[in-house]
């Protein structure tokens, strides 16, 4: 009897111990799950914080670069405006004060310089305003434009103010209308020709071409015999305020002309790019969509 009670007691103790072991194992498993879950949350939070810090660092770097670009822009703008105003003011003052003591040819040369600087200042302000409007999301209103007329009119006007510059125009009379804004097409041409003036030899001819490019585009090109642009810089030159390492210090400019060209062409649903020419020089080409059925946007 006593032995049976002892065995039952031992069995109970064993069963109780087993139950406690199972509970302990279950609790240990729960703690492990809780620990793993906590570690996972810590890893996720750490990763989120690291990503947030990286994003913050990127934003800080972007703001730093933007601030540097702003300072550089203001410096360039101040320099260009000051230079133009000095030349304009000096030319006018010289003619006014010494008009009776200088010859007609010298006075005409001074006034020609004044006219050129005034035109340069006007074009610079026009570029700035157009760039600002486009970057604020202003949409252009396009219409069918006969680019052969725009190109010839521009070449005639540009050539009249620069009689020593040879301009060769190669544009077919029967070219289909492009879907464009004539004023902006002319501004693109003017900016490209301004670059030609700065870099190409003055005695070398400049070619203006236009042709159908496949079924949906008009291709317009400006070709010169200047030094060209290194391959590694052919995309960078379209960035704001970028000036090639090969640009001589004597050449004035804000590095904005090609940026404006790119924005204007893209706003007219076109493309623009650079390519080297055989035997030296540069070909800058841009496209405009063909005005299908003569309709604008």
C-alpha cells in the first residue's frame, strides 16, 4: 500500500516536472520569438534611420550644390551686366563728350560697340526670362511654321549686322511645316550662332541646313569649323552655367545659351544634340515635329 502511494507520488512528481519543463520550454520559445521579433524591429528601425540619414545627407548635398550654383550664377550675371553696362556707358560718354573731336568712322565704331553690347544684354535677359518660364512649367503654344522662311530671315538679319561672316543656307523650298513657335526657333538659331561667333574662326563659313528627317520630324543643323567639343563634354554643355574646360578665359558668357536651346527645343517636342564634323568643327542639330495635316497644338 505504502509502495503504491510512493509510486503514485513519484509519478505525480514526474508528471508535474514534465509539465513544468514543457511550460518552461514554451516560455523559452516565446521569449526567443519575442527576442527575434525585437531584433527584427531594431534592424528595420536602424535601416530606416540609416536611409533617413542618407536622404538627409543627399538633401544637404543638393542644397549645398544649389547654393554654390546660385552664387556662381549671381557672380556671372553681375560680371556680364557690369561689363556690358561699362562698355555701353563708356561708348556713349565718349561720343557725347568728344563728338566734335573724333572722326565719323571712330564715332560709328563706338556706336557699333554700344549696339552690340545692348543686343548682348537684351539676349541675355531674354534667355533668363525664357529659362525661368519654362522651368516654372509654362506650356508653349505651337503652330505650323515654315522653318525655311524662319532660317532665311534669321540668316539675312544676322548677316546684315555681321557682314564679314559668311553664312551658307541649304534649305529646300518645299519643306513641310513644322509644329513649332517661330520666335523660339529663331532664338535657338541665334544662341547657336552666338557660340559659333565665340569659338569658330571669323573667316570660316557657317552652314544652316534643314531637311525632312524620316516621316515625323524636321531636322535643322548649324555647322561650323571651330575647335569642337570633347566627347566627354557633349552632354554636360547643355547643363546650366556649364563652361567647357577648353573655353578661353577671354570668351565672355554665362554658360546658359545651350541650356536655353535644349529647354526651348524640348518644349516644342524636339531633340537637340552635338556631333563632330569630318576635318574639324561641330554640328549642332535639333528636330521639330512635322505639323500633321497643318494642325497646331
